[in-house]
C-alpha cells in the first residue's frame, strides 16, 4: 500500500507572527540591501572653504604689483567689502513672513546706519594714510639732509619729528643718525638706546629683530669699557 506524501504546511496555516527561517533570512537580506543602498546614496559631507587672511596696510599688495597694500588695492577691496555688507543687509531686510519682519525690525541695523559706519571707517583709513604719508616725508627729509651734509638742518628736522610724531621711533632714530654723522658716537648710541626702549614698550608694533639691530649699533658706537 502506498503512503501519501505529506504536504508542507502553508504559510497561512502558521500562527500569527511565525515566519520560516528561509523567509526571515530573505527579509533580513532585503533589509540589509536596502540599508546599504541608502547609505551609498548619501551625499558626501561638503567642506566650506576658508577665506584668505587680509594683508596688512603696509604689507605688499596681494595683486603682485610690488606696492604697499594701502597704496594699491586697499580702496578697491574696501569698496567691494562695503557693497557686500550693503547687499547682505538688504537681504536680511526682506522678511519671509510679515510678523517675523515686525519682530526682527528692532534688532536689524538699518542700511543708512550701516552706510554711515562704513563711511566713518573709510574716513579713518584716509586720515591714517595722510598721517603716514606726512611721517614718511618728514623722516625721509632728515635722511636727505644728512646725505647733503646739512647737519644743523637735519638735527632741527629730527627734533621736529620727536615733537610731531611721538608715537613712533623715527625721531630718535633720525637724531641718532645726525649725531653719528657728526662723529658724536656716544650721543648717537644714547639715541639708539631710546629707540630700543621705545620698541620694548610697543612690542606688538615691531619685529623682535629690530632690537638686535639697534643693540649692535649701540655696541659699535659705545662699546662697554674693557675690564
């Protein structure tokens, strides 16, 4: 007598929540595949480029002209910066929602105030340029007078530097040059010592190497007594 082959129970005959091993494995593989697919489609993290540092007013211009930045592209760069600030402020003055505009209006800087601030900064920069130009002219005049052997006039011009520009070292430096040209080595060394003292009082405005330069001048002009 031939036995009837038993048929495997159908999936519907199983209890609720019961899944066969093969079905579970298929679901896991399907889930893993979807997860891998999703991970592969994630965009790479973008990096935000950093802006280059702005050169100092007396640094060489970034355009490669060889001139100082203040004499070359400074005015153009500041004008571009001003336009950028104004445009950015204008964008901030366009509210997406009316009530948000009313709530933020008290905290936004009006465009006219921004323009006034930029104008004040430009005016200050122009005054600084005029001051530096005047200082350069007065300091170079002493050098020219020393070169022309007009030492009395050079000394008067150097002492005028000390009075008009007390916040720089040029006056003592140029007066030391005058004494050195006259052969007054000790007086020249005293002037250079004052330059060293001035640099030490304003370390942020000078390179440390300048102290060594003037110290070498002092040692040459007024060497310490031999023991």
